[in-house]
C-alpha cells in the first residue's frame, strides 16, 4: 500500500513518523516549501541570528532514507480522486492508495488587496522568512498589523535587528481576543516596557503605493498615515484550501473531515491547520490552527489510517504556549476571555513582577477545568491529569507545587490563591 502525504509540516511529518512505527507500507511526502521538515516556530530565531537553518531541522539528514520515507519536492497541481493519483507542477504523477492532506494555513488578508502590493507579506512560511531577510537592510520603517502571537514574534525580530516599526493593534489591550483582561493588560504593559511603538484601537483602512506598486504608507481609521516600506499583516491564519475548490474534496473554510479525519472521499484524509471538523468535540473549535493540534492529529492518523473501525480522533485537553518577548504564556483546558456562569475563576498576580496564575473551575460542581499562567511554567502532564480526573478546585489549590517547575516560589502563591478562593465569589 502507498500512502502519499501532501505537506511536510508538523502534522504531515507526524503522520509519516507514526505510520512507520506501525507499518512497512510505502510512504511519500510531497512539499513545495522545503524538501525537509523544519521547526516552523523557530524561524524567528534564524532571522535573529540565534540559530542557523540547519539547527532547526529536527531530524538528521539520513532519517528519511533510514525510515524508508520518500521525499518529493514540488507543488501538487491536481488531485484525480477517481484514479487515486496526484499531478505535480512538473507533470509528474504519483499514484496512492491513501492520500493525506496536510496543507497547513496561510495569512489572513485584511480584504484591502494588500498582498497585491510589493513589500506586504505575512510571516508563516520559509519563503516569508527569505523575503524578510532579503529586504532587511533596505527597510526605513516597517508596520506590523495585528495583535496576535505572530505579530509579537515579528516585533521581537525587528527589535533584534534594530528595525524601526509601528505595531498596529485593533483591540484596547494586546491579546484581549484570546486572554482574560488582567492577563491582556499585563502583556500590554510588558510590551510597552520594551519601548515598542504600539498603537491600540486602530483599524487599518488603506495602503498607499508608489508608481512601481511598492507599499509606502499605512493609514488607520483615525486618519493617521505612517510611512512604511515593509508591512507584515498578522491578523491570523486560515486553512490553505483555495486550490481544492476545483477538486471533488469537500471544503468550507477548511477541508471537511469526519471523526476519523476522513474527507468525503474514503481514500483521502486531512490533518492539521487545513482541517475543519464537521462535528467537533464539545468545547472545541471546528478549526484549530495550533502546532500541538497538528501533531496530535498526525500521530492519531498515522496509527489509524490503515485499520478499519479505528476509534475516532480525540483532541485531548486544549493546550497552547508562546512567549511575549521574555514573558512566557501557557494555557490548559477551558479558559475564556470573560467570566460568567458557569465559570468560576481564581486569579493571582505578583505585586511587582510579570507573573500571574489563573485557575478556572465549573462553579456548579467546583471541578477544575483550566488554567492560564504568565511568567511561570506549569507541568503539562500534571495540569492535564487534574482536568481529566475532574479534581475539585479546593483539591487543586494546595497541590500547585506539583505543577510548578519553581517549587520554592510556589509556596507563596499557593497560600494567597487559597485565600482569594475562600474570600471571593465570582
């Protein structure tokens, strides 16, 4: 049997790696981005000069040959589902028994035609990094649009190179679309302390270009116009599925899959950022463009693509992590941006340092359902265990030292969090 995987990001490679552990079947990975898998989150460190590109290749060069995984560099032009084959841009044809779509995502557009201008780009792919590297020495002033995690990465990258830039954020607080207000305020103040020029509550309404179609300024709804010869649009990503519209694979915002990550065509599956679950697990989004989700989907499919009657995909407990410069962020389980019934929450903030802990529980039964920590690192396996076992919040509070890597520091906030819980009704 021949399994062909389109895309060699974390989801596609996880399919191949997991599949090889259970099967000796033929595996081929096709990618038009780079011949080998690389760590996408580490691209920023290559730009900053902290790592070389070869340093972000997780596997040794002979890994693929040793594990009998064939690599093909090229773009897929067509999927012939009836004949179970794909056509590459160079005219080559690959037949498959099972096809896996691990297409990834692409930067969202503001809808202003900005990507038609030279000097406007996102930051997602290796090619995006190469564009940035080529233009670095020519930049007089840049603009970063969007208050998300990729925008923060770019801000840190530009600071490391001494590039002048303006950071445009639509919200009142940085990260308020995915963080509770107290945490969003803390992150905002942390970024301001880095002397970053951030303009909050700004909506970008247009761009100005020169005669050669090169961007030269950005304009907000408040009438501000800032000269920018580089603009990075970072308002989020979306499944990269436009080219599938001409195929028989059903799509909506993403590739539609069932509980087994199978498309409407039985021999074709999809994993990672490009996936849209028809019937998502309760409490989870139909599209989750997360590194951790992509890896989990890939590991599941690699194990279950060949057996019949395999168990449905289980997304596990939600987890995400990132850094706002040197301020680390982790979230486990269910943590909304605002709190009303049935959510209860206990929040602690260090009086002088950028450190906070938020525990979230179901106010109806006092079950611990999630947590968000800033400037502190919790152990993933411990937090997930408490959520999975439906521990009471009163049980979790005295045990926080088990989750915290810095057990000495935990002694203080355990007591304070317990006091907050005992004296506050939310």
